[in-house]
């Protein structure tokens, strides 16, 4: 492990709570900033490939919910570090490259399945208004929509993640790689434009990986596309949108949202 990381993790292991809170807030603010900057760049870059209509002007409700989400994500980070300090979460520090690759895949697929299950449960009529309706108030997503969540939903995802870390002692680099992938997929899903090339959904491997169109469809049609990183679970459980290929192609060709008109009607 590079010396800089060794020194950081060594100091984090015994860091007092105030320091852990400071680092966690800082980390989550940096993530928010990177998502908004990258998102703005990608939305401009691929504006000819809109999947959904341009969202309405930003409201204070979205800003408030996003701020609460960032604060709660920082709380989850603090909880994770504290659980690691007391030994409930264990992290592997001497992993070789093979172990790092394997752990990254394990975290990726286990969380993909866990979040699919959590998301489907969040759509049950008695749970939906309590934890998930807030996110669906915004049919035309923008990068900030990634953070526009009901606080219970943010905490739900955080708890799933902490449980997995407590059960499986993953390599530290895999944890960082997984968290980076999680942010990339979250951002792509809320762009409202499709950055992936047309051949994405015809190639054997890439066609099982989610796209902007895939999650945008879920915002327009709540009965399909509950997955986050892959299409595997939606394929398996019969919840993949029957319009996926058609909508992806329309976004790729720039015809999903006619000029001055609306996008798909669902
Ligand atoms: Zn969403
Ligand atoms: Zn949903």
C-alpha cells in the first residue's frame, strides 16, 4: 500500500470523533462537487442525446433534500469509520491485485442485488410514500437528483452498505474502487442524456451494464428497471422495460425528446 495511504489509515484508526466527522463531511462535499461538475460537463457534452425532457428550474426543496442526503451520507461514513475503529468492520490491507479485483466484483454484484431488492421493496404500496416517493417527484432527472432522496432512503442504502462491510472484510482499494463506481453509475443514471455509444446495448458485456436511459426510464415508468449497476436482476425477475432497446436507440439518434415536445409518455 502506498505510504501516504498507510499514514492516512493509521491516523484514521485512532482519530478522535471530531476528526472523523471533519473528514467524512469533507469527503462527501468533494463527492457532491465532483458529481455536479462532471454532471454539468456530461449534460452539455451529450445534449443532442437527451433521454428525458430538460428538467424544470431547480427548487429549494431539491437543494434542501440534497443537503440532507450529503449530511446523512457523512453520518454513514462516520458510522463506518467508528465500526472499523472498534473492529466490527474489518478491512484487508495486504491484498494482492487479484484479491483487489475479486473484492471489487464481489462488492459490486452483492450491492447491485441488495439495492435491487431494497428498491423493489421501496415500491411496495405501504413503503413507497414513506421512503421512496420523494425521489420520484422528479421525473426528469439532473445530476443533483442523485442526492434528492428521502432521509430514510439515504439511511437505508447506507445501512445495507455497512452490513456488507461488517460481513465481508474487503480490500481497502476495492472499497474505494466500488465507492467510485457507485458514484459514476449514480451520476450516469441521473444525467437525463445518454453518453453511451449506440453499440453499447449490442455488445455481449456492455449490454448487461446499466445506462442513463435505463434509470431515466425508471423515473418515467415506475414498474420497470429497479437495478442500479447491471440489468441482470431486472432480466432475471422480469422487470426490464420492454421499451429499453427502443428508448436507448432513440436517445442515441437524438429523437427521444422532440424539439419543443415532451419525451416518452408513460
Ligand atoms: Zn433516480
Ligand atoms: Zn424507484
